[in-house]
């Protein structure tokens, strides 16, 4: 019980994001030990890091991820910057878009029962056709500029900020990279319940 309380205190002080769905901490892994309030945990490398679990070391480069089940335990990554995304067990139902349309040009890194993790990529000048997202954690890895055309509103310009963590609502939109750099981000997207 004391260790669980300590994990909450650490997370509260280091949280890059804390809402009803997740706690995301930077350069700390307060939920590396199994915790009754949390299910899976995702480590997102912001630098080259090593993660040790069960005596086995795994090297991660910037943008790599490691996903741990609720019962798994691991040591805090060593060697560089990282984020720990801890998914709360008792979160509200996931909100999804009116229509599920898979985005093109991304790379799936993990596909589980309740969420999936993908690397979002889009070259300068390239457009991603109309697609949708459910609620999700967004971690941008570099800076660029995006033009977006959401179904339910006017066009918007978005400046991506490296290593900023956000929690985005469901959306259906078309996206064009109007910046000088490629779009690169890691997304932890929840799966809404079947309709």
C-alpha cells in the first residue's frame, strides 16, 4: 500500500499529462511495478534508452516503444529521456468518431484489445486522405506544420511541438504536412467499445 501511495505522489509531481484515462510521466516510471489502479504501461523513448524486464535488457531508440501488460514489472529506462504512459483501469468509456476510417501512411507498433500504438508519419507536402481517430495520447517527436480539414469545422493550422504530450478528442479529418520537416509522432489510441 505504501509503494502504491508513493507511486501516486511521484506521478502527481512528474506528470506531463494526468486525466481520467492516463497518467504520462517524463523521465520517471512510477508505475514500473504492477499497480491495481493501472493496466498496461507504454514506454516511449525520447532518446536512446535501455529497459530491463525479467532480467532481459531491451534497447530503444527515439520513437521506439515498449508495451507492458498489467502484471509485468520493469526497471525505469536508463540512458536518456523517455515517457511512461500508464493506462488507468477504471477510465470512462472511450469516445470514438462517428465513422472509423483507418489512416494511411502510419506504422502500427502495437495492437492490443483496448488500444493500439502507431508511429504517425507524413512527408513534407504529403496529404493523408480523410481518416478518423478515437481519443488518444499524442506525442510529437519533431516540429512541423500541419493543415487540417476536420469534418465538423473550419480548416486549421497546427504547429507540432517536439515532445509535447496531449490528449486529443475523436476526429474525422484530412491532413496535409505544409511544414519543412516530416511529421513524426507516437500515438496511443484507444479503441471504442463495439457499437
